[in-house]
C-alpha cells in the first residue's frame, strides 16, 4: 500500500497479496512486521468503527450541502442529475455474515476509492465554489477521515490477516471535464457514498464491536 | 610581508600585490595561505586542531615558511607548545579544550624584522549538541465545530549556544505529515491538520550544527486529548414546579465524533458557593437537563462544561453563566415574632411593640404582600379577636395588662405561611435559663445557656450594643427550644454587648438572664486620668473616673497605679476595677511623686497621663503639736511674769519709774547758789505752763566739779564770743534769720545720725542726779525724759561713764533732746530741721535749751546761761557747721583727746556731734 495524496488518483491496479498463516511456524510477517507496527494497537478496531460511524453520520449532511452549493439544477434535480448508475463505484457486496477479512478488504477498496474521489471532488469544488467554506471544510474532514480509515484498515489487514496489499480500482478523473460534469460526477459519487457508507456502517458494526 | 625589503623588493612587492588583487581566481585579494577547517562549529570541551597552509607562491616570493607562523586567538598569542610544523608550508595548532577558543583564530607570519603579518583568520563557533527534548505533551483544542488544532509542548533541554532548530513531527503508520516548525519559541508548536481515530506518533526533533536529538515518541489518538469547546447557547427556563429549572444547550461536537459527559454547576445569585449536579446524572451526551431541588422564587446562575464521555481528555472551560428564576411558592414558615412592652406610663396599661423579622428569601418563597396580626386576650376569652393587616414588620398596640396570644401570618401571591404564635404573659414568672455564657467564634459570638428543667418551646435572645451616649437598641433572634446556644451575627469587635436570653414556655415566659460580652477585646483606647484628692505627709488619696464603655474595648480586669519619685524606682499597685479611689501610703514627705494609671483588659493595657504631686512636709497636727505647747508655755511665762510684776510692782516702780520731783516746785532756789539761772528758768515757766517740764531733770553739780571746766574748755566760748562780735554782720543769712527763729539748732553733721535717729523716736531719757536732793542723801537718780530724741553712743557712754565713775564724780548737768535728728538732715536747710524738731517736741520742748556735751568735755551749767546771752553768735556758728565742716564722731571717739587738735574755728569743741547747743 502506498500513500496516495488526496486529489491525486493514480489508476493503478494494486495487487492483492494474501499470506496465509502457517501453522506451527513463526510468522515471518506477523503484526510486528506491518508498517508502523508501533501504532497498530488494539484500539485500531474501535477507531475504525468510529471512523465509519463518523462518515456515516456526516455523509448525508455533506451530500446535502454539496447539492446546495452547486446550485440549480442540482438542488432541484438531484435525483436525476446525481444518479450514480453511470459511474464506477466499488462493489460492496458484503453483509453481516460475511467473513471479517472479506469485509475488511471490501472496506479498504471502498475507502481507498472514496478517498481518491473525495480528493478529486474537493479539488473541483475549491475551483468551482471557493467561497463554500463549510462544504470545503466538510470535504476536507471527510477526506481526512477516509485517510485515517485507510491507515487503520491497513493496520487491521496486516496485523490480523497479514494482508498488506489490496488491489484497488479508482474512478474516472474529472480533470479536464466541464464544470457541470465535475459537479455532476461529484454529486453522483457523493450520493453513492451516502448509500454505501450506511451499509458499511451496518455491516461493520458487528464485526468491529468489542468481542 | 613586504616590509624590510629593499627598494627593489618594494617594487616587486607592489607588483605582487597587484597581481594578487587582480588574479582571476583569487578575487580582489589573494591570501598567502588559508586555514582549515574553515569556520568550524565545535563542541564545547572537545579538542580541535587547525592547519594553516601557506601558498607556494608566497614561499618563493617572500621567503615565508611554516616555521614563521604564529597563531592568535583574537589578539592573544597561542603558546608555541600548541604549534606543530607539519612541513614547510603547513603549521597546525591544537587546542585540547575548545572552551579556551575565541573568534577569530588567526594564522600570522612573523616576517623579517619581527613584523607580524596576518595570513588568514577563521571564525570558530563553540556550542553544544542539542539535548533530547523531554516531557512532550499535546492537547487538542477545539476551535469550531469542525476545526481542531493540536498544541504540543516540550522541554527543549539545555542552551546549546548554537542555532538549534526544533520541529514537531507526527506520523501515521505509513504516512509522515509535514513538520510543525515553532515560531519564536523552541518549546511548543501547534499542528492544525489532525485526524481523530488514528493512532498518531508525535515526536520532537532538535537539530543544530553539532547534531540532532529526538524526543521519545508520543503515540496518541488525538480524540483522546481533546479539550472541547464548552456548550453554547445555554438557556434556563422555569418549570411547572417552583423548585426546578430546565437547562438547554448546544454541543460543539457531534455525537459521531465524540460522546460527551457534563458538569452542571449552579448557585444562588449573590452567593459565591457553587453547587453541582451529581456527575452520574450528567455522564452521557445530552443537550438539556432539569435541575431539581431548587428554592422557590430564587434566581440561580448556571454554568456547564463537558469532556469526552469516557473521561479521557480534558474538560472544557465552563460555559458562560446563565441565570434563571424559580417560580413562587407559599411561605414556608411564619415570621419570628417578639415584643417589647413599655409600662412606663402605667403598669396597668401596656404599650406593646410587636416586632417580627422579614422572612428570608428562601422562607418567603416569593414577595410577601402583607402580614396578618391576630391578638387574643387569654385573660378574657370572651373578648373579641383583633386582627390587623400590616405591611411593615412591626406593630404597636395599647393593651390592658394581661395574658395575650399573638398570631402572625405572612402572605405572598401563592399563599400564607404557617402562623407564628407569641404568648405574652402577664408576668415573666417562669424559670430562667441557667449558666448563661458567651464564646467568640471567629466573627460570630456564640451565646450558650443551660436549659431550665421545664420544656421550653423556644428561646428569645436579645442583644444590644452598650453605649454611654445612646440608648441600647435591641436586636433579637429566636432559637428553637432544643438548642442551647446560638451564634450572634453582626457583632462588632471591641464593643460591649448586653445579651439577654428569655425562655418561652407553652404557658408563659421565663425571666431574662443577661450577660455582657465582647466578640473581641482590645486594650483600652485610653488610660484613666488620675489625680489626687488629698495629699498628706506620707500618703496621698488618688481618684479617677471609670473609662467609658466606648473607651474600654474590653472588660477592665484591673487598674494599675504606677508611681515613683523623680529618681526612685517605680512602684506598682494593682487596684480592683470597681474602685475609683486609692490611697497611696508610706510615701516620703516633701517629695515630688509622679503617678500614672493603667487600665488593663485581657488583650492589653493603656496608661493614662502622668500626674505629679508633692507630699507635705508636716503631717496633720504636727504643727499644732509644736505651736500650741509653745504658745501655752509662752502664755504661762507671761502670766507668771505678770504675777511676779504685780507682786513686785512697788519695787519695779521704784527702779523703773521712780517718782521724779517737779523742779518747778523745787526749793532748790532757796539754797542753790545759782538762783539767777533758776530764775531764768522760772521766767520761762511763765511762758510754758507747769507740767510741761515734767521730763526735765535738774542735776546738781557739786562745787568741786567746777574745776573740770578748765580754761581750755572755756576758750572756745571765748572764740565764740569773738566770732560773734566779728561776724555778727554775717549772721543775717539763711541760717541767721531762720535758725534764730528755731528753738533748737543742730551743731553737728554726722552719718551716725541715721542709726541714732532710728533708735530714738520713742526713747525717753533720764538724767542722773548724783547729789543729794535737798537734805536727802545723794543718790543716783534717773529722771525720765519725754523726749523722743534717740540715744547716742556718746551719750550712752557718757551715762556709763557717769554711772561707772561716780566715785570720781565729775557731775555733769545737761539737757538732752532729739540729738540725732539733725544728724540725718545736715544737708537740709536749717529751717527744715528746725521745723522738724518743732513738730516733734512742740508744746513740750519749745523753749528748752538743748545742750550736748562731749564725753571729753563738760560744760558747766553756767556756760549754758552764758550761752543764752550769746544766742545770736552761737546761731552763726551752728550755721557754719551745717555747711559741712562738722567734726566727725569717729574722730572724736577714736581720739578722745584730739579735741585739742581741732581747728579753733570750729565751735564749740565741747559740743559733740549730734548734739544741740542750747539756744
């Protein structure tokens, strides 16, 4: 996993590597081998849950504020203009009964995508609505939260499942597109984000609750 | 390096310098050498070696070699022991301790002629490597709903003397964030980009030229070190109940970020003590809370703070205070009531002043609109109940003596208070409290008592400030029957209070017990002024006035009298404070004492002004004891003397006041050979009536005494006669006419006249008659004279002489009169003198010839007769004498025989000074 600065979304397909634990053998890549293992503590699971809950709690406000700041026709025709059907969004096909590792991987893919998309949206909005301070602030905070979430998921995947690389697909870049398209793409991503984050929160809750 | 060269060398040197200056690689000036290392930064206390490397060109041109190099620190030469010549172009210097280094370190050449030339210099910086930063701690401050900043502080360690950079770093497992560089400080920095719910590693790096140091990392989830903003928009609203208020507020942090717990504190407006809602009631996130158990109709102030629900992190600041007021409720109790009964007008009719205290706010539970007073006459139950609605807190009634029950109720907008009942008995006949006492407790005065044996409903405690100038204004309070002590508030220190406690029974009232008390005592503000009431020889009665109660500042425990003499030790006497008089005893007589008086309380003393008094020299009765016996003794002696004199009166009269025969009736003329002279006297008798001469004595001189009048003695009279004949024409001057008219004339001028005159005014003279009278045996007889002329010494002597030499019996016969009068008036005109004499002897002495005879001379009686015939001449002589040529009596006395030596012109020599010539 490489650090992906916000706003820069390389279209790189990351290789998912899974190292199976070998019974009776010392794990060469146990938790102590994870990057920043000193920070990968037991509270990371709870932190991850709180981060998802935080994103879930703020997603709708962010989307509403985004629509409000884009003006017409987005504020009145959001259902039509913001329909995410036509855009790429990582599949989140997990439920409460899914394996925990599977959920973690899906989460990683989702928030890696979201982090990149939110970075793009923030960049576009700084250009299109530089005076929308609250929106920009919320976009910044959400992006930062997703960054933190990715950091925690990396810790969990590595520490618990020895997974330290996940293949992530990112969406199309809005660079070079028209302002309307930029707004629309952001609107579509955020709408989908609102939907998926709620699901993720619900799915993740039993998995991350203290056992 | 170019000095001491020859002229050619000077030219070459100049050329060389030009080349150096203009050389393309050396810039403007090219040095002949350089030092390595260039401007080093050295650790303090380490060793250091520098090399000075000379250019080859300089070697060839200027004959400069490494052996000539000298090193200097500033301008101080480095000892050559520290040099080392590595080769002919390189010299090194070594310092074992860089603390001895300073800037600049220069490499110099000692050229020919010992002229020192600088080759190169470097700046040496000495310092310390940074220490590891310690005590790193961070706190996340919430600045707005979505904005958080993390401020970290640390201990930067020792001063390094170098430019040291500190940077605060933080990272996630795979991500290192931009450093936070402190501005203007080296011990704190604020990170603005933080993310909750991620373990973040935070550390501090300190870097300078000598090294780098890192603090121990701090790993923390920023959410755990948040200090949130305090709740905002706090509002307070009253509920349905008068004892609750509802608080509402807004949290700055969403629940998704952080669940909060709260502290709610509140206080009654005007009070300082806060009360707090139990923390367990506010341990979860909320935006409102109902505070219960409040007082009705009371304004409260509220404040809230919050922190992370699990208690990890920091409490926010307290929110701004918001106030709210509970609603009214009916008064919770009746007002305390008391009475003061004035029976001064008539014992049978009372003026009853009912007093009650306004309910405290927490008792009134609202605004008291009015009080209802009900009076029941218990003495006559049939009497109608009287009701009064009063808005003040007192009411005055005129009641007949008896037992009354007073009921008081307070009303507000919600309802009435429970009634307060006061029984006013006809007399306070019940048992009083016992053992009434007081005890100061900080700023309160505790009053305690022992309850009577009977059950007491409550106690009324009255107190008032005792003053010498105003009446005692009574304050009071009520205590429940179960208590045996109360704290009196509002008591001033150093003031005397009279405290009275009345027990109130269900059926009456006990008599009051009183005590005086101070909350705090001080020494008196002034000392007593002492003075004496009576002072004796060995005791003194001192009096003083009591200090006024305002001056006492406490209970006067005793008075102390301090007294002393000027040089004696001070004596101290302690006196009971109830006394105002004291007698000092055992004092020393006729001694000045200083006394002062000191009044003492439990907390000190104050001395009054000094007072001085002097004890008497004699005690009472001592003078009387001396004087009375003396007087008695004197009187006794006088009495005895009188008795003695009375018994011996004949003898005394015989000796002191003999019967003097009247010369005018004398028969001497019948047998005296000097009849004519006598006859002359007789002729004068016709002018002056008989009896005027009772003081005249006639002295008989024996015939053989005549021999004493020698020729020598008579010579002056001859001269006198001559003088008179020759100077008769001159006698008509001042002395002439006036003196002639004078019955007597002074012939002497003497200073002794003063003494003589003083003793002569009332002395009477006697003349001794030596011869027998008639046919009687001649005895010495003293004839008393009525003259006031003073006795003269010479006369006394002549008397003595006459008395003591009666055997030689040179009998002299003369008249004396006012001998000294003129001696004091010799400067006066004769007229004056004559006049004085005339006044003194007028009626008695006028016409008598006065003759004074010197003790050495005697003047026969016949001469006197002759003198009468020469009256005018004598007067002239006397006039001359008054002009200052008088024979001094001293001369006469010291040289009794010098009469012969006297100038012949002074007449008469036989006349003694102060005497009178017969006229």
